[in-house]
């Protein structure tokens, strides 16, 4: 390990996404010696943004920052997350097999728009018959309980089969409530949090600003077999990496990955775009990808060009934890956490979406980074583990 600090208390932070960057910065500001180890050549993790022919785009998928947590908001804003934004979702649906072109509707579905569809009489009957409390047995039961079978088929079923590579009945209902709903109030803004931002250059510059004073080694994956090196210089380690890969035992946890195909599209004017909105879901099985993403809608960048990405699910990558009704992967992850703690003299802390195997947004990743920094400081006050 080159460039790592030598004087205690010293903390290694593995991973420079939101969780690792936040923990690293707060520990640095509290006076710890901190060194970040990041596998990629740049910081940012899944929230990373890049530039293609001058156009800002998101190679790992679209990232809208929204939160109701004042401390998280203040931290992000202090580092440049300052541009208010209000995201409105869109979905392109085919009403039946004879619907050649389909139509673009709001996401979540808006009752006002649905009234104009030929399917409305069936939808209306089903909405009137919804149970007071949707079943939480599995994802399919929950969705049908919230919107009825017709809307479930139009908006959810095909998308879920494509996105997760399995039937909605095989998925947990746990991640559904925050992401699903039927709108009757005409409000098209997707998120209901107090604050919502989209920086003009995406999240990249903000995360780099968080990490600015913290030394780091980039472009090098760190796995558990490096513990002896790390123990030479660090008292504690914060791990934000996926734990099956960290232990070099791929396959012990299930993940779902996406392949994002981004292409530059020339357009005539600086305000022109190529698709209907920032994100357009494609729930139909007729379309091989799950959605298009055109970040220019969110950045408001004025440039005679744009980048449109198509997201193809099923790639060999760790984008999404797979939450099944029996919670087998969460149990597996807890087992790997115990094993890793036993494998080193350092105090070990797990933080973020991958190491906690947790389907979380950026604001929660930041909150976990904050909580983790507090825990590390409390633990180091009691002395390094030997
Ligand atoms: C497609 C997609 C869309 C999303 N959309 C949104 C959205 O709109 N709004 C929102 O708030 N959230 C969104 N999220 C969630 C958001 O990406 C995460 O909450 C956030 O990025 C989690 O940050 P993290 O630091 O925990 O993990 P990550 O961002 O994944 O960072 C982990 C870092 O660790 C590094 N790493 C991994 N293994 C190693 C290793 N062995 N050694 C060294 N480094 C390693 C990785 O390279 C990475 O940089 C989305 C996620 C995905 C996948």
C-alpha cells in the first residue's frame, strides 16, 4: 500500500461512492488519518457522471437526489448539490397486442390520464374493488392490491420480469411501498421528499468535492486477502464493497446488474432533446430494455447534442440486491459480515448499499456514511482492537 497514512488513529475506507466518501470526509474532519481505496479510476460509484462529446450523462444509470433529512441535505448542499429539480416520471405502454405504437403516460399512473384510455371501465371497476390494505406476501400481490390487475399488467409486470429476471411473485414486497402508487391529485412530480436536486454536472463533482482533502488510491480493488497490509497502517476499516466479491467468493449472494448502452445523438438546437423525458420506462416485453435515460432533461445543459442511454437488465454486475420473500440474501450478507470481522485485527464497519446489501437511495447512503463515521469515532475512543 503506497501513500497510506502511518499515525493512529487511522482508518481505511474501501469504496468512494456516497457512503464511503461521506464517512471518509467526516472522519478526516474529525482528525483521523483516512485513506480511501477505490477500485475504479474515479470516485462516484453508481452515482458517477461522465461527459461524452461535451454532454453530461450517467454511465451507471439516472440519479436524482431527493431527501427529507436536514443533515443529509446540508452536507450535500455544502459540497455543491445546489440546483433544485422536480422529476416527473414517464412510462411508455402498449395497451394490447394490436396497439402498434403505444403511448407515453405519467409514472406513477395518474387517474386523470387513465380516464382517457379505452381500458378505463375495467380499471375503474378494479380500483373500486381494491382491498383496504394490500397484501405484503410478495411484490405481485402488493402491486395488484394497490392498483388492480390491469394497471399491474400495463405498468409493472413486464418491467419487473425484465428488470429482475424472475416473476414478481418471487420478489419481496418490502421495496415496493416507496416506489409505487396511483396518483389522484394531478401532481406529476415523482418524489415527495422535502428537497430534490440535480447538479448541472451530475453527482460526480459533488462527490469529488466531498473527497477533496482525503488521500486515496484509485484503480485498485481491495479484497480481504489485503488485510495483513492494511493492518500495518490502519486501526479500523470501513467497507462499502460488495462482500461476496470482497471475499473473492462470487455467487454467494445474488445480484442483478444492468448494462447501460449510451450513445451520442446530435440535435439541432441547444435546448433540443431526443426522447420524451429524463427517464422513460418501457414495461412492455416487446421492448428489450427497461428504460431510456436522457440526462440532458435533468441537467438543462444548453448544447447542440445529447446522450441517450438504454438500460438492458441481466448484466454480470452488482447494481441491485435481490430481495426475496425468504430474505436468504440478507441472511447470507450478515454471515459474510461476521466472517469478515473475524478475519482481521482491525475494527470493521460496513456501510452503504453494497456492503449492507440494502436497496437504498443516495440520501440513505450519505446518512449511513454519517452514522458509520460516528460509530468509528466512538470505537476508536476506546482504543484500537488488538
Ligand atoms: C441504476 C441505478 C439507479 C439509481 N437511481 C437512483 C436515484 O435516482 N436516486 C437515488 O438517490 N439513488 C439512486 N440509486 C441508488 C444509488 O446509486 C446508491 O444509493 C448509492 O450510489 C450508494 O452509494 P454507496 O457508496 O453505498 O455505493 P456505490 O455507489 O456502489 O459505491 C461503492 C464504491 O465501492 C467501490 N468498490 C467496490 N468494491 C471495491 C473493492 N473491492 N475495492 C475498492 N473499491 C471497491 C466501487 O467501485 C464504488 O465506487 C440508483 C442505483 C442504481 C444502480
